[in-house]
């Protein structure tokens, strides 16, 4: 299954990809009628905006990373509360687990690759030097 793109929506609507982008970003530059038609066509096609691509174009990701140990049951409760707190401020959460076969540096590196603005370490075993190197 191939992912629909803005170019697919543009082709179906008979307009430019740039105009579809304007509509999808919700910025001025498209008439109300064009905006409604593009959104209707996108919905009919099943178009879903690519959040990763959007975040790459922005200077901020609005994503907080959380590294936690699978073996600590109370970490699940903390993560649940972090989701609510992050959402209240317009952020999302990316999770990365520390497991018997996956060490903490690997879990943190995965979050940093996702452009997380901050990383919350639950039950961290990093030393000061290890944290500085991460």
C-alpha cells in the first residue's frame, strides 16, 4: 500500500501541490471554496498528512522523549501522566524502552534521532559522565 501524498491530492483536485500545501497548513492563500474542495478530496482519497515531514520543516518538533525500563511497572503510570501533561501544552510523546536486550544509551539515542526537544529519563542508570556523552 502506497502512502498518498499532497501531489496525489493536487492531481485529483486539478491544482498545484503548492496550493494543496497552503490548504493543509491552514495558512492564507486559498479561497474558502478551494480550501473546502481540497479538504473534501483529501478526505475522500484518505490522505493523511505526514507528521514527520512537517516536523522536519519546523525548527521545533513539539515532541518529548521518554526513556523507561520495561521491568518497572510504575513507569507505565508515570508515562500515562506524562502523556496528559504534554498534550495539555501541545506536545506529543515518543517512547523508547530500556530492556534486557536494549541498553539505556541505545534507547536515548533513538529518541534523539526523532528530534525530541527534551528527554525524560525514568529510573536512569546514567552516570554524570555517561549523561554528558549521550
